[in-house]
C-alpha cells in the first residue's frame, strides 16, 4: 500500500517513522510520502487560501494548488483520495477495514474553513473520493485525523500483526462490543485483586466472564452499539457461550 499526504504542515507527519506505522514501513507493507501543498502555489507568498465567495468568516483553500498536486502525484482511478473534514462520514473500524483493501490512498488535509468544493468534485472525476470525519468535534486541520486513520488502517494490513487473534478480539471488531477489561501480574496490587475467574484455569468460565464484562461495559458506555434486545431495563442480557 502507498499512502501520500498533502498538507501545509509536513512536520505533523514525523510520527509516521515511529511506532506501528514505522514498523509496517520497515516490513515493506506500506510506503509513506509527505508533500508540502505550498510547493504547488506559485504566487510570491505561496498562498494556499483566499476569502470565501458569498462572504463569511475565515479563509477557504484555493483550488489551483490541489489540482496541480493531484496531477504531480498521478491521482487516477486506482487512487482513493481521503479528505479529512468534520463534515465527512464518521470514521470507524468498518471503514478502516475497507480502506485497508486499497492500493493507494492520498490524504488531502484541509485547514481554515475548508477546501474549495470544486477540488472535491474534481477529485471525484479522476479517483475514488471519501470525505471522512474523526468525530463530532472540530480540529484545526485534517493532519491529526489523517494520522489516526493511518494508524487504524495500517495495523489491519495482512502481515502486520504477529497475532491475528488480537485483531479479532479487540474493541469494535466484528461482533460490535467494547473489549472486556484485561489484567496481568501481579495478582494483587494496591488493594486490587485480579478477578479470581481469570486465575481459575477454566477456559469456559473465562470466556463467559469476558463476554459478560464486554456486554456490561458496552451497555454502560455505548448503548448505541447494542441491539435493543440486549438492553433490558438497563441490565445487560448475557448471551450463553
Ligand atoms: N478537520 C477538522 N476537524 C476534523 C474532524 N473532526 N475530523 C476530520 N478532519 C477534521
């Protein structure tokens, strides 16, 4: 997979060399290319924004630098262009898994009040376009969102995870429950004990306890993820395992 980032703040992407994404690049699973959008602005101050038609507060990103950048990157029908924006579709694990199947993604990171709509329309004529929001809050720009999406996608690439089971069991995996609480040694710490069932060696009981905990946690924190039948007067119904 090849990932490109178009931004006026290339330094935001230094963390791509670290941690999980860096490991994926070292394994040859992914390539990262970061591009300064200002390199495609040709007035003397390398401006990328201008005042909005119709008036209103703030500045809008001009179309020309984006168009030239798409040309330079060879954005085509085999490319997915992701515009990170608070008005996009919500990002979730399902969308991460979908994006993990793409061969090439170009992240277009907007700033200010957004990007001239014609840039998105034009990109849609030459590539697949997804407008994606990280959540219902406003960041100063799309860079942090692009990094978060990258990390969620790259760890799903085949060959990335040593232990594929941990992908299946984690929160938001297929099944839709939040993950159960986890414990490690020591068995007692500052007056808190590891639940006895986890030390019982009874795998059936461990699985049942984990499932019950996952349902309880989901009911408390994210009832929207549960089917109504799993919410009976606030008490989670525990499926038999
Ligand atoms: N840019 C600004 N806010 C954002 C958000 N919530 N998600 C994605 N990109 C953004």
